[in-house]
């Protein structure tokens, strides 16, 4: 029997939740004695630190632009114009401001942090916004990651008050324009942003099996913001993976006491009960979850994989198509839909979905993998076109 997936919040984009009632003490939920020291430095002290390279960029490379257009408009142009910073979306690792600037890449949160650091260096007012949108999901092994979104708004410099420049606050968002129209946002503080950064690092460590690091980062996230449900959920999954089921239960109960329909906590607590041998309680929670979320993330995708293993490619294609209809920008759904089309003898459709998989990939590694598979598919198609037809006698 396949092990159930564990659900996490990660901000490759960014997850958010409503502010709960006043937070209870969090220290009783920590268990430092059960974990070794982390293998890396766990600190958010340098998240917004501006590097010498960043200062040089502002003072030399775009100084004339900042002077002519103003700090606000000049920086926004630098971020958006492809011939300037040339930023690339890459969800592999959540980066500090300096790391994102050095590589010219990062996930949504990393790029927001970099933007905020540059704006603060220019003495611009900075406001962060958490965006409400339909959650998107990704997976690593049997870990499912729920992603939301964050953006940043730049206001005027205090010293520019009273000038003739247009100093209305402007929002910088790295989503495509067509996606922005669906967003509803609320302002969040820098402590929540730092908690999100640490929670991302925790989830990334967890995906790599580095449980000591994941524990340290999730603890850091909660110390920045004890009201952040995403970090509680990550901590609970760390405990599950570490075999500390009683602690995991306490953490998920903490979430559900403040947000009764939190689907990640419901699913993870049900799995915790199953591992504890409390099957009746697990089933009760699954029924409660089904009432909130009738079709769980990756449901049709898993059915498609099962059908593919049995070489039932017609059924597999139908299941993969249903997942694409639910999440049209997730690369893995398009890839497997392309595989099914290829197996069913539809090479043009297969190439279409491999291109979409490549275009919607979130890391350079994924992009290159899909590009290689697409090139192979195209070479096979050309080879079949060149093959001479067999003639009859």
C-alpha cells in the first residue's frame, strides 16, 4: 500500500493564512533535545543585507536612471526590463537578497526580498502583501507543497515629499499580468516575511531529508511569527518524519484549534493517527477532510500514474488531462500528459505538452530535463518522417 503524502506549505510562491487569536506559548512545542545541531547556519540576520555588488549596481550602473526617473520608477524599470537585471524565476532554493542578486534568480519570495533590500537602500518605503489565490501544489517524493504568493509595494522617499514626480505607491509582482487580476491581498509585516523565509528553508531541508536542519529552520520561523500556521505545519511534518508522533499530534492539534478546516493539518493529523494505530480517529478525520476538500491535491495524477503502470494509456491520459484542467501551470502534469499522448500515437500533442512542461518548470534543472526530452521526441518524429516507405511487389 502506498504511503499517504504529507502536506506542507512552502513559499516557492508564498502561503498565507488569516491571523488567528492571540498566540499561546510556543516553547512547549519544541524538542531541541531530540535533534542534533544543524549542518548549516540557521539565521535570518542576513536575509535583507545589501551586498557591495548591490550598492555598486545602484550607485554606478543605474545611477543616471535613478536620478532622471526618480528612485521608485528607476528601480522598477531595472527590475522589469529584460536588458537590465535579467531576473529568472528559479524555485530550487529560497535565497537571501544578496544571493538572489548575485545569481539574478530566485523564487517569488527571494525576488521580493531582493527588491525590498534594494528599495530600502534607496530609502523608499516598503510594504509587503500576502496574496490570496487558489493554492497551487507541487511535490517531492511523498511530500506535497502548497504554494501561495507574496508581493511588495514601494512608496515614495520621505525626502521626495512635495516634488512634482508621481509618487503613488507602486506594487512589484513577479506573476504574469493575467494572473494578477485574480489576486486579493492583505498587508503583512517584515517578521512574517522572515518567518516565511525560514519556513521555506525548513521545507527545502525536509525535502532533502535533512531533518535536523528542517527542525532548526521551522523553529526559527515560529520564533519570528508564532501565528504562522505554515511553520507549525512544517514543524509537525518534521516530527512525523523523525518518528516523534506524539509531538506531531500536539502541533497539528494546535493548528486545528485555531483553524478547524485547515486541510493540511487535517490530512497530516489523520496520517499521524494512522501511524499511532488509532485507525478510527484517522478515518473520522479523513471524512471531515473530505467534507472540506472533496478532491485532494494530485488525486487524478496518482490515478494516472497507476493507469500508466498498467499500460492503460487511454485512462492515464484522461486522468492527467483532468489534473491539467485543475492546475494548468504545473509542469509535471503536462509532462505526463505528453507521455500519454506519445504512447497513444499523438506526437504533435505530446510535443505541445512537453513544451508547456518546459515553459512552466520552476527550476533550471527541470527546464533542461524537459528540453532534452522534447528534443529527443522531435528527433524520433523526424526520423520516422525520413524513413522510406516499404513498397509491395
